[in-house]
C-alpha cells in the first residue's frame, strides 16, 4: 500500500541521519546511503546535504533519469546533480545497477496530489484541532495521525461527519472525498466530529 505525505512532512527530514528528498512526487529516503558513506565522505555528499527535505524534480526526468547539460569548458555532457553518481559501499543497501533516484529500496511513498485541511472537533474535551492531511488519506489514516500527535485515545471515539446522535459514522476505509467531504466552503475546512465511546470493540 502506498503511503502519502504532505510537503510539511517531507521538509523536516533534512539531516544526515534523517534525510529525504522528493523527485516528481516520489518520496525518497536516502538516510541509509548517507549513513553507509560516513567513512568515505566526499564533496558530492557534502553538497547533497544542502538539499535535505527539498524537491529535486528539476534535476531529473519523471522516470528518475538525471538531467544533463553540456559543459562550456569541455563540451562534454555532465549531470545537473552530481551526487546522483554516489552509491553505498554495501550491496545490501541498494539494488544492483540502479541509481538511487530509481532504486525502489529508497522509495517510501508519494507526495500527495492535494493537501486538505480539516477540523477535528472533540465533543468530549471541547477542543478543535486543525490538521493538514492528504487527499489520498483514508479516515483511518487521519485517525492514526490524530492519535499520534493530538489524542492517544482517538480510536476510542466514534467519528462522524455531522454533529448529533443521528449522524452516520464515517467509513474508515474511505477518503474524505469518498465520505462526502468535498472542497472547502468559502475557505472553511470541513469538520469531523468525535464522540467518545467506552465500547472497547470500536478501538
């Protein structure tokens, strides 16, 4: 199953021990490569560090092939992004004959096609949380994110589209759009209503 990310989730991975990039919506985790090369560091890898969490699409074609230019000094072709030539010293950390921009071992997900904003209203605590999520996220995915960052007991709530006891529950295996949450109305994000339940069978 493909995991989707908003841009804010990618940009924070910008360190040598936690390093992601985005190429034509492919989210690529290059942490294993950088960790493997700590004892054989070079200027290419040092240059790469400045691009942590960034979009490298302008340096590559959609299939991950690096773009090239003609050197004005030599007249020869050279890649626009020199770190693409770097590989791990361990064959276990890469796919044979694959450059890292095309290596499935490093691809961990996709950048969302569209970010969505939602309000999650907790009727028990009286709090409202504004969240950014992916268009492709299911309600279950959103619940997991909400549980991780805001309320550890999120799975103990009934998730509804509208307030009130007669409002139907949301389908956890469907996205916001599939649950009837369409584009924001006059800039106001749609709301999900949480009702606490002590029924352990829903958790």
